[in-house]
C-alpha cells in the first residue's frame, strides 16, 4: 500500500516506533522482575497504541486503496472486504 499523505505516513511510523520502544521497556521490566500490575498496565498501553495505529492505517487503506477510482468492484464487494479487514483487526 502506498500512503499518499507524507504527514500521515510519518505519523504512523512515529506511532509504531513509540510502540517498539514501549515493548522494549516492557521486556526490561520483565527482566528486572518489576511489579506485575505495572507490566500489565504497560501491556495495555501498547495494545491501545497498536489499535490506534491500526485504525489510522485502516482509514488510509479505505480511502487510498479500497475506494480507488480504478476499482471496478461493487459496493457489496467493497463492504465484504472491509468487514473482513475489520474482523482481522
């Protein structure tokens, strides 16, 4: 997929880098045997950040790929594809 808006692309990359850093931090917390509640809180924050990135990417996919003008697909086909993608997200 080609993200058409460079700002959106950069924002998505920054989000994913932040998630990557959070995951490394959680690994360190586990190695240090930190409090379980703190680790679970951080895991929850990572999940929320990934869901946010997923939603942003899905929005770009719908507007940039799924609804591309050169697509001969019907509304029903588009709806089925979108429902399948949301189900996997």
